[in-house]
């Protein structure tokens, strides 16, 4: 799983602001399907830690 992109962060903010009960997210221009838990996990990923490489 990758860290959330800015557009994903805005989607999460809109879902929260509107109080929507979202279970599944389906991409309009891709075959990807994700659960709301996947979105929340991607928001929790620190991009700096993902980019670090072990020596």
C-alpha cells in the first residue's frame, strides 16, 4: 500500500466533512476497488518511512 496522494487526502476530508457512510470506493477511470479501511490505512502511512532504504 502506498501513502495517500493529495487527491486521496481531499477525498477523505470530504467524506468526513459530509458525514458519508462509505464502505467501498470505486475508481471512475480505473478497475481499482478499495474499502474505506484501505483509504484510512493509506492516510496513516508516513511517506518518509516508505522512501527510506535499509543499509
